[in-house]
C-alpha cells in the first residue's frame, strides 16, 4: 500500500456562466496586475486554488487537464476576420499552472503536466505518489468550451482544484491510498467527478489498472 495525505485543499467551481473577464474581476486581488490581463480562465481558477499554498523550490507540481485550455483557442478563432493579437497571444501563452508560477515568480523542483481521457486521474495520482519531493501540489482543472464542446474537444464546465500532498498525517484533511492488485478494466473517475468529490469531501474507491485506489477523508 502507498499513500499520501491531503493538506490545504481548495476547489473552484464557479457559476456556469462565468467568463474569463468575470473571473479577472472576481479574482483580481490574487494576482500581480501585469500578469492578470493575459491569464486564461483556467489559469485564474488554478491560481485561486494555489493561493497561499507556499510552494517552494524543493516542491513538485502534478497538473492534470484533458482539454488544456482549448477555450483560449476558441476565443482566438472566434475573433476572425479581425483577428485579435491579444487573443492570439493568450492562445499560445504558457499553460495555466505555468501562468501562475511565472506570475508569482514561484520556483519549484519539477512540473509534471499530464493530459488524457480514460485514466487521467490515476496517472496524476500515481505520478504524485512516486514523485520524490516531500511536498507535491496535485492540481487539475478545465475550462468550459463553446463550439468545440459539440465535438467532444472541450469541457462542459470550468473548474479547478489543488491540494498539497505529503507523508505527514498530522492535520491532514484526507488521504490518497493505492493498494496494488490484479489489473482490471473498470472505469476511472473523470477529472470533473474527482473534483466534485474533493469539493464535497466525498470518498471515492475504484479498481484501477494495477490495483485499488481510494480517496478517503479524515
């Protein structure tokens, strides 16, 4: 059995109609003024969840996102025929976690950006468990899509979560536990399902590709 304990958990589940512009207004006090203008919606949400996390140069970050800010590309393409230079810059800007780290000038030991569909949550959790850093920030999120949603290339809602994972049980909110076992083909929770379980402090257990995973609350 392998485990890590959850500390400093924060989840952002904004109203479905919230736009990037609305998030900039709502979360303006959490970011440097110069960085705020070019941050994506997901970057703003992740920055809010990492606010006060006190990441340091010996810590690692594991970031999971299936669609990785396709909304930025949608907005740029939607600006034609008068293409927006600002939206173009946003569409090729560093990813959401990088936006936060660069904007706040936070050095870290390693960044693990992960993307996928069927077993993304497992991949992120496994990476966090085997990462040698004593403190690992487990971060995930998506942006709500518009026309790309029809092609299943974007998320149906915006959300973000972040938790600090350590080996210390004192003061922990919960824990992630992996017990090796026989491989199975059962479904892994989606990133949104996992975020909702984190927000509601609901336990999760499922058979993974190499054993049993559990999200438990203390």
